[in-house]
């Protein structure tokens, strides 16, 4: 499988984090290309940054999506997920979608993430997935995902406390660690939390391999449109032309 990881944050260090973790998790024969958003926020944490990141996701696919077999949006909250699924002729998922689907199969779930702005955005995202009845709650810690990625050791105690609270007070049967900056921390926190933890990247890789193995493809109901001011590659994608090979 040729897998494209799109980090819609514009921090190369976050791309390196998720790419390294992904390469350690995928089965043999999986070729990973990881790309960073070409424009936008260093780390998405607001609605405005999220809107720009959705454009950056489509832009990244248009530039790097030739001949890939599947796409994972490695930016929690999955900016551009449904738009890219409309455009791309290959399976597409994101860390938030895959983690929520996996968690919902295990009962009621909570999300622990960095930054208070994510609470309403993720509440709405879970509703889009039709999983609101499974959501026990969303807990936001004070450090942003970027800050957690920069100092994971210093963030473990506050994350563990939020995860425990989600389990004991919110009644979550499972807790999702939400954020590209939190990738890889689940094993380090597991012993301090009374319920299972889900890593968004690991969930997305499991999900995309399962979807690809079943040859599930999105419906081809996209209507081509004209555009102005976009890169040639993205304009071509909107016009119905395939991603050009490099």
C-alpha cells in the first residue's frame, strides 16, 4: 500500500512525529509519504485555523496524491475530511474519525485534547459522525497539542489526570487521546488510567488498512467546478482531472 499522510498543521516537527510513529505501526509493504500543510496555522486550535487547514489538506493531496492507494489526515479533527473524500478516488480517513469509530465499538467514549477551542469543534465533529449518543465528554487540558509535542514528559501528569477524570466522572469506557501532538503517548499513560486509551494515529492506520483490504471506494458523484486563484493541481482536481504524476 502507498499511503499518504497529510499533516494539515504547518509544523514539520509534527509531521516527523506522526510519520515516525506511523512507520513503526504499519505492516511490511506499506510505503508512507508524509507531507506538511503548505500554508496555515502552525498547530490548528481555532475554527479559523481549521477552515484554512481544510484547504491545506486538499492542496496537499492535489500536489502529492498521484498514485497513492489511501490517505490519512494526520491532524486531529480531520480538516477537509469530507471534502477530500468527495474528490479522491481512494479511501480517506482521519485520526479523529477512525478513533471515534473504534472507541464507539467499545462503549461510551471521551476525548482528551489540548486547547479549549477544540471542545465545541469536536462535539460538532462527533455529531457529524452520528456518534453523539456514545460521547461521554470532551476534556481539554491547558497545554496546546503543540506544547505537548514539544514537552511530552512535562505533560504526562496533566493528561493522565484528565483521562482519569473522563473515566471516573464522565463515565467513559474508553478515552481517545486527541491530537497529532499526543501521538505515541497512550502506552506511557495506560498504567495511570482505569480504562483503555486510543491513539488516533494507530486507529487511523488500522482503519485505512481495513477499508483498503475490503476495496471500499467512495462513490464517484463529484460534479466538476471551475475555480479561480488555486494552484494548478488543485484547480485541476476541482475540474475533475486526476492528480498529475510528478
